[in-house]
């Protein structure tokens, strides 16, 4: 009997080993699936990156990424048939339902999330729903069957000041789950990949990046590129975010603004918003759509003017402040409350808020600031997602039945080549940050302002006084208190006389030019001093004077 017992034990061990091996192979075969990005940039208000989706194996269209619910919105061939002149949507590609797929039902499809931040006319449009098989990646065995598509065959984008313009591209859904429809059930892209064992979770991780400065866009189903995630991570079970404040900040160098480093309280300026403002986040929307009072409060500190026709602010490019701001190490910061009431801040450099309007919106390329005043339906769109990481695990019930949304500061363009791809896990711990310092990922791309380019800097000639007259927001005038200016001037003159006498006495011990201080960000690092420190102010050197508003004087 003993041999039988031994044999039985061996068989049990073999089964356990074999089962473990299969599980290990399954885990090893699970990997995040990247999308295939197009070389094109699409849109008259970007440029915006798009990725490619092939329908039925024969029709390829380019789509904006980011819709968080089904369906995916695709511009059909019929859309261009009613347009006189150039049909801009043809650049991204048009879908011909006659070449594949099957009709589900003819009914008005909810376009609420496709049109966050803008309105479609006519409002009575009816977009047919369709099923088709799609591929979106070069990875093997990642095709998706019976994806729900909404075919856009009519509709123009309505401008706030009247008039309209055509659509340029549709938008792909990143939403999860199954959707019962009259003629069948549509299973979303991330859910199909997960249930087939291709990915470790029903999820996605995205950083839109910038086609102007970099980095290139990043979107993975089932995972994310950890290099794109920096600092604290916001987690929430909700579809919206709790925005607490908006501020303007100078990260390094001197300030191109009429304040030294920070201006807070811009979200609630001029209106009773409350403790927080609920905002959506979606890649289908192009702009940063916020209350009028908030956009105006931000614009007050910038050389911009409001365009009533467009509902956007255009940069005053002839202002000397314009280039100083958009090239400087200055940011527009958004502070959110996480589900545990911790604050998470995402900063968007003004370099990324210097976008371009183009034909047919304007007759020639026009730089604009993408704050879009709205009365409700507030959303952070592609302009914000240039610098924010967005992730979602649709099947993680750790914080509730809606899954877990992740958001964090995304990296700048100065990152090492090659992604660091990770699976997006569950239990509210699906995303972890890299160890990179965020400001260093902008080194070599923005330019911390030297003192000579500070907004409130003046270097008068000998015998003249600084201009200390008050200015208005965006006027380019140097703002300073006359009393403070006179006092500072007297101190400099008296100090100069004393040091001039000392110079005549100790002229032989002057320091060399290489011993001057080095300005680095907001601090001055002195060079090693000689054994007997000496300083020199002579009549042939200008007297430098920094002026600040009286409210900022000690």
C-alpha cells in the first residue's frame, strides 16, 4: 500500500506545480497594451495628438483619446457630403458604414460627454449607433469585436458669438464595462482586453503630452508609463474632481508678473463658488472650461484680451510681457481635494497655455490662452491633460462601485527615452509615482527669467529716477510705491558714497569679476570671497533698483 501512497502524493505535487506554472505563464502574458499614435496633429485649436483605429480591417480613422463613457464617436462619410468647400474631417479619416459593421439602432445618441466645453448645432441631430470590429494597436491579438460607435453625419461646433465651424475628428471611448443595446451587447475596449486575459486590469493610463514641446503622448490599456507620474496621486471613486483653488506660480527665476512669486485665490475670485468646484476631466473636450469670473481673474494678470466671438482669450503678442511669460518657468496650478481630503496640485506651464487658433477659426495662426468661460458643465480638457496623468481602473471596487480614478502631475519633456510600463493594479493602489523631480523635467525647455527681465525691474541711467507710476493689470507698466522707491534710492546713493570712499583706500584689493554671485532660481549663490572682502560701486555702473507694489513692501 505504501507505494500507492507515495505515487498519489507525487501526482498531487505535480498537479500543484503544473497549476502554478500555468498561472505564472498567464501573469507573464498579461501586459499593458499601447495604442498606435498617428504622426498627424489634428484640430484648429491645438495642435492635438490623435491615435489610429482601424474599423473592419479596412478603414482607418484618427481619434482624440479620452472619452470616459461609451460610445466612441466617429465621423462618417456622409458628414462631408453636405459641406461646401474643404471638409477638414477628411484629414483624420471618415468611416463608411457600407464597408463594414452593422447597424444597431437609429436614435439620438447622447453627446453630453463628446461635447464638453462646446455646443453642437443643430441640437436635434440624430447620430446612428453602429457595431464594428476594431484594432488600435500593433500588439498581437488585441482586436476588439462589436465596439459601439456613434456615427456623426451632421453637426457644427457653435461659437459663443454666433457662427459655427465643422468638426475635425471624433473621439475614442476609454470607458469600461458592458452596454446592453437593442441589437446586442457592446463590451468596451479595456473590459474585453481584461476578460480575455490580455491585461492585468480593466483600466487605462494616459498622459496626452504636447506635440509642440514633448513628451510624446502615452496611452496604455491595463497599465501606464510610470515615468509620466510624479508626486502625490489623487484617487476618487467619482466621475468629477473637487477643484479647491487655482493659482499662478513662479517656479524658478524672477517673476514676469506684477507679484513676486505666487497669486492664489483665482478660482473663487469675484464669485461665490463655495469650498470647491466640481469639474470633469475628459480628452474629448479641448479647453479648460471654468466660470467666467475664474477665467477673468486669471486673465487679469496676463497680457490677453477676451474674444467674444470665440469665447477664448487671445495673447497680446506685441506686449513685452507675453514672451517673458510663455517662455519662463511659470505655471498655472490647479489644487484638488482627494478622497481622503489630501490636496494634490497639477501645474501647467504657461508654455503649454500658449496654444494656436488656425483656419477656419481665424484667418491666420493666432496664439490663445485656453480658458473657456462657461455657465455650468465645467471640464478640464486636452489643454489641461498636456500636463496631467489620468488613469482609471473600472473594476476596482476599493472606493466604491464606480471604480477608482487616478490623477497626478505628469512629467515635462526632459525625461529619459523609453517608457517604464507598469500594470495598473487594484485595491486603490494601482498607480505609483516615479522618483523624478518635476521641475527638473522642464530643464532645458523653459527659461527662468534673469533679473533684467523681471516685470518690476528698472535700471535707470545715472542721474535719472525709476518710473514708479501705478499700472493696470496687463498694461506693461512697472508698479511700485513712490515712497518705497525714493527711500530705496536714497539708501543706494548713501551706500554708494561710503563704498566709493572705501574703494579709493583699498583699490588694490578689488575682487575679480568671477567672484560675483550666481543667480539660480530665486536664490543667489555667492562665489568664495577673498580673505578681505571688497566691493566696488563706481559712477560708470548703473544703479539697479527693484520696485514692488506698496502692498508687498515690508
